[in-house]
């Protein structure tokens, strides 16, 4: 018994010695981050290690896009042995998509986790369950001096884009979200949702009247502070992007209508061309918003086509990022919708649709497990400096840290991530 106690004492002393030696040799960036006074702003924080080169951060979110959505798009567009643009990226991982109050997230909480690094309740936009506003990666990028942009095929005030640049207790507050997008001076806003920018009963470019109850015309207000406002694909094509620094393009009174004009790749290209005018770089979020809507409807054809369209937009981002020395590009989803599964022969299930045909002409069938969201992990693929935080299965909040990897100086990241 005495011998056992001596052995335990020796082990304890060894452990204390190892711990003490580790403390003495602790990396200096941990020590400085813990002991220094906190910086008053992100500019002061970043000035420690600021680089002269611009940085570029792009995140693509396929709303509701799970692994089988990507696989179906692959089979149709590039075949069994081909690779989608988003699947050709070198870093692969998985995102766990739960929210703070549910095992199955909605888009508001899912996007908030990506945008802020903190999980919240379903329905809430960049606010904690205690109603505290959560600073987003877009807002950190602005403080760092970067231009910022949001692109979507649904209303630009819808849940996913909203979570990057507004703070409201409910995703239904789309009047307020639209106002905050303008007040927070997001440089580029492209998508649908003209209704939320116009006074109730007034008309703009589309048949449905405005829905703002405060009487404000946000498009007129935007024009007065230097925004170019457009509403047709022809205007987008004719835009002198080299001379444009602030742009609002709303291409539908509510969500954009299929076939999307302009399409997501065209909007992404224009957003990049405008945002790259900023010499410090930019942050851009691009959403394929109606992958989710098609999946809620168990509409296989449009779910697959929207995923293909989304992948073409990803290609635009990859082409740009590949030419830059300091860039991060991430492709993921906020959650999976529909419980999509693929089969090479008919199962006879009532939810089954098909046959669809692969690039090689081989038939396959799509089955759906639900009209709602699921708890499935969703794929992450990435390219660039921040992406290496995502090469395994991670909580959805980890995507925020990958996106901010280039914004925060590395000597502060270990503390910020606690």
C-alpha cells in the first residue's frame, strides 16, 4: 500500500514538472493575447500583423444542399466519374448543423452559426437566445477595411443573407432586415426582394407592390448615398463595374423566378468585379437559396438544376481565388432539406421521382424522406488559407473561424476561439 502511494506521488510530481515546463515554454502569442489589454477595435487588433496584400474571402452556401444533392448534380452534369467544381476543391469536411434549441436547424440559426461562430435558436438572425446582437464575419470584415457583398436567388432580406448583416429576433422581420442591410452599408446586394425596399402599395420594376409599413423608399435612399440601383439582367450586363463601388440589384419583387435572369454565376461575377475595386479586398457570401425551396417541395428536377447553377457560380469564385495569394473560398450548406436519396433502380416509393439520366445516359431515381429539414451533416469543401480548419467533421460554428482566419491576426486567434 505504501509502495503504491509512493508511485502515485512520483507520478504527480512528474505531471507538475511537465506542466511547469510547458508553462515556461508556452507560445508567446498565447501569453500576449491573454495578458495584453484588449484592443479597442479590429483595426487596432489587426495592425499587429497587417499585410500589404489584399485579402479575399468568399463563402458559398447552398441552402438545403446535402451530399445527395451534390451527387445528383454531379451525375447529371459531369457523370459518375466527374467532379463538380465545388467537389474539386482540395479540402473536404463535414458540418454538424444543429441549432442551440433544436437538433434540426432552420436557415436563420444555421446561417447565424456560420456568420457569427455562435449557435442560436431557430428563427433568430445574428442574435443570441438572450437577444444579444452577435457580430458577424461581414461586420468584422468591414472593420478590417474590406468591401462586402451578399448575393442570393431568394429575397436579399431572407434568412441566410440576413444573418450576415442584420440583427433581429425573428427572420420574419424582413422590413427591418432590408433597412439594416442598407444602414450597415453592405457594398453589393444582388438577389430578389424588391417589395421589402419599397413603401406599402408603391410599385417598382415588378408587378407586386411594396410592403414597407414605415413609408420609406430604401432604393431612393440608397441612390442618395451613392448606390447604383438596377433591376434587369440587361442593366447588370451593361454595368461599368470598374467605376461602381456600391450596387443594389433586385431582380424580383419577392424571390427570383426560374429561369433566373441574371443567373447566380452572372451575379457572382458582377459582385466580384465591383468588390475587387477595394484595394484591401472583400468578403462575399453567395447563396443558392432555392435548392432548399425545391427540396421542401420534393421537386427533384429543380433541386438538381439549382445545384448545378450553384456550382457554376462556385466556378466563378474559384477562378478568381486561384489568381490571388491571400484568399479563402468555402462551399457548404446551412442544413440538408428533404432527406434526398439516389437509386439506380426504382424502389416504388410514393415519393420517388425519375428516371433522371446521368451524363452517360444511365437512369437513376430520386427518393425523398421528408418535406422538412433533416439532421444530416452537410459537406464542406474549401480552398485557401482558412479552409484547413475544416478538414474533418466540425460544428457549423467552426466555419466562422475559417472565414475570419485572414481577418484576425494569428496571435489572437487561440484566445478568440475559446
